[in-house]
C-alpha cells in the first residue's frame, strides 16, 4: 500500500478526521512491527526446514548410501573428496543462515532499545538483501556439489557394470553410451533443477516478499518527511 492509498483508506473510515504525519508514522511503525514479527516467525520455520533438509542429506551421504552400496555387495565406495565437497556445501548454507539470523536480531534489538524507524528499515532491508545474495551463492555451490556427486556416481556405476561384463568403458558402443549419457543428463537436470527451484521458492516465501514490503514502507516514510 502506497502513502496515497494509506490516506485514502483512512479517509474512507473517518471522514471527519485528517490523517496527520504523526498518525502516519504510527501506522507505518505498526506495519513494520507486524512485518518483523512475521519475519521472526519465518526464521523459526526456516531453521526447522533447513535443519531437516541438511540432516537428510548428511544421513544420505554417511548412512543411507553406504548401507545401500554394502547391501548391493559391489566394491564401489563414496570418495572422501566427494564427501568433503558435500559437507562444505552444507556448512556454507548453514553458515549463511546463522550469519543472517545474528545480523537480523542485532539490528532488531537496537531498534527495541532506541528505535529509529527509518534506520531500522534500512538495516533490515540491507541485511535481507545480503542474505539473499549469500543464500543464492550457497545454493549454487550446493547444486554444483549435487551435480558432481551424481556424475561421479553415474561414472562409477558404469565402470562397475562394464567391468562385471569383462569389458572396458571404451569398448561400449557409441549409441549405447550416448543413450546412457542423455538419460543421465535428463535425470541430473530434473534433480538439480528441482532442488534449486524448491529452495529458491522456499526462500522467496519466507523472506523475499518482505524485502519489497519493507522497501515500500521505507518509501512511504520518506514521502512523509519530504
């Protein structure tokens, strides 16, 4: 809602009272507090979802996948360097979230002590925008790690399958190899693309929309002081 819409809504409710600057500031302050309360709630939701996803991926790397490989009975093992890449991407995602939460609550606490509405809005918007960039950087790193894991697993699986037939990878007919590669790329695209889109959608639902709402509130506050 823009400032002119705010005044129009007020006039429709009370035709005999004019909305002055003090009342506008109070209304903008109330709106800001409501937005921050929703962000607080979404931080808690985001922590639970993020922790659950990271825990699931860690269990897959260190428990589920090794157990499945042992059950199959082949000699394929997950390389240590691949586990390191995955662990690094998980740590990066968690680090960006912890950094955001720390910066956010520090800015919010300073407002609780001595609140300057405009300065608080600027700080929160800046923190959310920084977290957005860091989150997408971590998400790209995580997507690359997932892609590397998938490609490595596919190659090791192909080598194991070919070796069991007493052949070498270079002896596989080109048409057969091409089909396997195309199918692998399709699965990889769906897997990585699905994870990326899902996590990006989750970020926008939890935090992204509030960046624009806080910006609009800041613009309206600037209009009042103009």
